[in-house]
């Protein structure tokens, strides 16, 4: 039986698996990132390529080793847009036989092109069926992102440790088995109520931190060593703008407005850089206590944005810490820096 594999990004494999399993008759291989895939991705990647390339390459190699003969990649608006082409050449040089498809190019989704790709993979697919399950998958992503925003705001204050993560796993499992759009909507409403029932002990003057940075490293826990959960352990509410809903449905329109509002920036900075400078100013104006900037090593757009982010943060006297991740980054080092940053935020707030 033929099989499809795609790289891992946070929990978004749930809606992708749901979509592909309903519109094709292929085996869909669940993507993973572990020590083995990370080592494989690093071994066969160019030395100075950004870390997401290594994680996604390792994830695809794992899929191929499990029998995949069709690979899907989702390009971005920076070097991420070239991943599919370069990874295809690397994997073919390694002797793998497969067909590679890039569903998203330059950070944009061409629905007609996606339809042609799915039609090539599954010639008998009906357009009505593809639209139906496409809408369900998009709504699943939207609901997941809304719930995740609530979790970030409250997980640091849960009375019973692990409550949010446990309920989230149950929710994702139920989402993956939904029978249609109305069933999905009922599940979403149910879990929205259930999450609000989780008891939290949130002080009035709690610390708020905003997370900005390069999209893949920001969203994939394995790539950033679970920075969000490490912050939450210290009783911090977290705000993050970047998710798939934002990238696919909101970013294009919002970036135009950001350019009009930013005084010192007249042109796009590439990838997520402009967004992050604007979000820095927004977080400062909204009274956030600190900002955490996350990127992969050698991420050129974010390197260009960092001086601007630092300048804006200094104007508002808001501390900002920069993390640059690669596959060999020390987890202990990350935890130590977070502890020191949190201690500084607490001291500043007390003063």
C-alpha cells in the first residue's frame, strides 16, 4: 500500500492527518521528531542551514523509512520556500524513491494548485468531498489555535499540575475522530467549557510575557525545547501571535496595516521579521512585563529584525531576551537563562 509522509509542526499533524485520510486511500504516516530524526536531519543537511530544515528533513527520512513514497512539504516566505526542492535532491541522492509535493509556496496557499496536487495523488477524488474535508480541517486548526491561546494564558496557574496538557491530548484525540463539521463544532464548545472548568490560582498582579520570532522554531516545542512550558512553570501568562490560523488566514492582510503604522519601517523585512517588530511595540503598549524572541540559528530575517526589536523594547523599558536554537542547543542552558530572565522580571515588578 502506498503511503504519504509530511514533516511535523506542533500538533498540526492532527488536521493534516484527518484531511489526507479522508481524501485519499493512502496510508498516512504520523510525523515525529525525536533524537534519531534530529540526528539524521543534521547529518544530511548543509552545515549552515537553519534548524527547521534539519528537523523537517529528519522527519521526512523517518517517513520514508516507514514506507512512504509520497512526501509533502509546506514552504514558507523565506528560505523555507526552497526546502522542498533542496530536500528532494538530498533524499534522492540518499537513494530514496518518492514523489515530492510542495503545497504552500512563498508563504501563500494556492487552492487551485493544491487541488491539482490532490487530484494527481488521488485521481478519483470529488471536488465536493475535498472542499468538505478541507473546511473541516481548516476549522479544526482554528479551534485548536483558540484553545491554545487560552492554555498559554492560564497553564502557569493551574492548581493541579498537568491538567491542561491532559485535557488537550484528549481534545486532539476526539478532534481526529470527528464525524463532520457540526460534530467538530460541538466538540470545540464542549472542550472550551471543560478548559474553563480547570481550576487556576491566578494572582491579580501576575507577570505577562509575549513570545515572538521565527514561525517554525516558535511553534514546534521540540525545536525550542518547550520554552512556553518552561516559562509557565514560573507562574507566567504567555501571549503568542504566530500560529497557522494567523499565517494562512490573517498575516497577508495584517502586514499591510503594520507597514502603515510603523514609523521607522517602510519595507517588508522578509518572513516574520516585520510582524515581530510590530508585535514588540504592541506588547510594550499593552503593559507586558517582558518579551522572548525565538529563532533558529542562521535565520537571516530575524537577525535583521533583532536590533529593531531591541530598540523598541528599550524605548518602553521592557526587557527582551533572545534565543537562537539549533539541533545541538543545550536544554539546561535554555532553562538557566529562562530562570534568570524570570527572576529579573519579578524584581523589576516588585520595584
